[in-house]
């Protein structure tokens, strides 16, 4: 069953997203880049407010150089906030592979989700390496939020291959990137574990504005119509020891 992820900025928005039925609460700062990080105390407060009712993820911020020590520290600090998943953007930098190897020891303790950028020629060959290191999941997102949504940068056939490959490797799969309600009938049949939203949930569909209950209802209802097998279990709802 494909769920939906709501990117939120504070406790108030987390509660709004919960009330709207979001399947994953994603702590992120949309004012600080594609994967902008919130302060650790804010993330911890969000985790406490959600209280285990649904999984919580958080981004570590943008690290274009992929410096192994810096990324390792950011992941470690975000993980101890209590989130269920830590999301790491994979920038096409010379240090990328060294960075992934450095993160491998954390994969046995925390659920790490790698984010590939659909508008930066993502290397799907990385999925096998990520699975080998013990990453919990992988998603496709867009880096430049002003350059159009996911479907502008990747054909549906490529997205289908991405989801299928992730499934074969037992990786959680997510699709995001300026998604709108009209994208759901196209993407949900691909069976990703979740679709991620921010702008579509906000007033005026502007990702830096606050959440809009009506907009969230539109997304929730559209996904409800597109869901195919409601009884199917998803990887992101399973205990950690069942996903290793």
C-alpha cells in the first residue's frame, strides 16, 4: 500500500498532518534547501508530539561535498533525536562513495534513507550498494524546487524501474519532488512505499507557507482512490529487526 509523507516544520504542523492521516511525518526546513534540517530540539519535540502514532523521518540538511566526517556527524546527531528514519541527500560529489562506506556502521543502529535527486542524473546503480551497506530505504526527489516536479525530470518507465529495483533489494521506496494531486494516479500504480509532499499541502501550493487542511484532504482523498491493496504491509511500518 502506498502511503503519503507530509513534510512539516514544527509541532503544530505535525499535529495537523497527523489529523489529516499522513502515514509518515517528515521534519524538514523548506527555507534551507531541498533537504533543509530543523534544529535538533525541534525534531525531538516533534517526535514527542507524534508519540509513536506514525513514523517520523528527518533530513540532515544539504551536504553537497558529501564530506564523510561531516555527514556521519549530522546523521548521528539527528538519529539520537528519536526519529524512525534519517534522510540523507546523495549529491554527485567525488567523496560520495567514501561517505556511504563511512555511514555503513550506523545502518545497524538506525534506519537510513538515501535520497537521490531526479534532476541531477541519479545513478540507480547505487541501489545495490546502498542495500549492501544496510540502508533501510531510498527515494527519488528533486533538488531544484523551481525547475518542475519529479515527472518533468524522470519518465514513468524509469520510476517504475526504480521502485521495482528497490523492492527486489528489500529497500523502502519513496517518490517525491514538487508532487501534486494530479500526479497520484500516475505514480501510485507503480507501488512505491510512499509519496512525499510539501508544497501541495500548503496554502497556495507554496512549500515555504504553512499547511492547509483543505489541501491535505485533497492529497489524502486522491491517494485513497488510487490505493490498490490496502491489506498489503509496507516496509516502513515494520519493526527495525524485520527490515534488516
